[in-house]
């Protein structure tokens, strides 16, 4: 996230005397990735961030893979997923490999604990709901359609606003650092004129509300595939100022500017984020191809060296039948896929689409989590057969 930002009060020079009103020193903390050479920020705490009263392991985090591994397209209906619980502790794993994990949760309560993922960056797509992300870097309002990017090791909490309806979160956990695609940036890191968004679209922490409170404050930390509880002797959100390039940030899918052409454009034009071993793309409302002979529906294609996963963030998607809002499809490497019967023909002459979807393509094979199997549509792989011969069951709602 190569945009410098400053919030609150910081000293004129790094690593110099910066005193609290009582005369003591503020506790300076460097936070960043790749040791001392990646993007980083300097934070100034009222209390040292190291004062841990107790530490214990809470539980292991185990993503078990489905052992039925026959090669087939798969479809999961999040509308059938369990509802309620915590935004951080009750996530349902769906698909995963060593680079990326996709999870889903519909939380119902604001956590009493704070949370820190120390083994992965998180890209959280807010399908529904709104509220405030609280973190050591300040507060950020989020709403439906937002991608909330929380880099690893950032202490935070999701403060839900139940008055705005239910919250639905699609979570992607990345072992590598999530960033802008390289081809959108110049050698200095600035987004290019031809990129589908610019720095003005990136929402950074808005305000600091430092807490000077002593007591017992639990932080649940995900590290080494387990949840650990650390109890601080003070409120963790005690930062009075910070500056740098490392912090949580938000980008709305509604601010993505689609790139269109005279004939069909391939999925890379929809790329939004780059990670190690995967990309994330946004399919947004847009005009269709404008050549009179163009076929707007995508052509059949084989995902050589990649798995394709689509989260349908609206009930409309021009090339698919039998999917619904909240559906997730997994098209693995080794199988061609494309428009369902009749969809290519039906797309000819169409002028635009109102579809909304999040796509994640991984470059290593994905495993299906056992926890996803109860919400699977097991006949999806037959859905390309003509309807009168298929056993495919379309949604009933």
C-alpha cells in the first residue's frame, strides 16, 4: 500500500524524545513487513505495547480438506451457512492452499476481545453490513461493497452496526503481502492514469481516539495455525500518532472503473489486488462490448495453472444459471468452463450488465474444506448439460 499517511501527533524526527504530558516517554513502535526493508509505520503509544500479563493457547485452527477429491466444478451456497457469532472466531473455511484461504462469516455481535492475525494479510469483502473498523491506526467506517485490507499483525476489532441489517463477510487470508497490481504502478509506486482506480479511491484511517486505560484487555492472536490469548495491562488502542506506509485501508468495489473494449475483454482487466500466488478481481456494472458481432458472454476457457473462484455479490451474472446471490463457484485447473447453455446466444445484442462479483484466482490448486461441504450443491458439475437431461437443481429461493 505505497501511500504515505500521517495521523495524530508525531515528533519532528524519528527515534527522538517525544514526551507524554506527565513527562514520561511515549513508546515508539515500528510495524511493517519483511523486517526492516518492507513498508512500515512508526506508532507512538501511551503505554509500551509489550506489557503482557498472561499468555495462553486457546485452540488450534485446523482447516481439514475434503477427502473426496474427484476433479469437478463445485458450487457452495453461503445462504445456507451458519449464522451469528464473532467476525473473527466463527469464520467458516471454504477453500484453501498454502498461499490463500477463503472463509465466510455472518457475525451477529461485536467482539469483546481485540484480534490480530499474525500469519496472514486479510482482504475482507463486506457483502452486507456497515460499522467501524477499530485498530491501533485509528477508526475507519466500512459499508457494503468495501474491500477492507488489514495487513498482518494489526490489532483490530470489527464494531458492527446492527441497525443497518445483517453483516456478511467474505474473508481472504493471504500468506503474502497484499498490494496493488504491479502493472498499475509506475517505478515510483504511483498508480498510473490507465489503472481502474487511483489514490483518491483509497480510504485510510480517519481519526485517532487513543484510550489511556489500565486493566485486563484480551487480544486473540492467530499465529502458527492456532489462536492464542494475550492479556495486556492496558487498552491496546492507545496510539496518539503514527506515520508511514503500513496500515489498514479500504477500497470500494463501486469505485472500480471497468475497462471495456470493442470485443470481449479477458478477466485480467478486472484485477483489483495482487498477492503471492493469487489475484483478486472485481466484476462490476459496465457497458458490454460495442462491436455489432461481439459475443459479450465469456468464451469457454481452461484454467491452466490456476483455480478460479467466484463469489456472486448480486443475483445477476450473465454467463451463469442456477447461481444465486452469495453463491461461490470453484472451477479448478484441468477442466474447461464457460457460459451455461443458451447464455452466449442470449448475450448477443445486450448493451450492459449490472452484475457484481468478486473473483479470486489462485496459481496453486485449492482444497475444499470439510466445513464447506454442508452448503455444497453437489450436482453443479452437471449444469452445463442441456436442462432436460441434467440432474442440476437450481435454487428454490
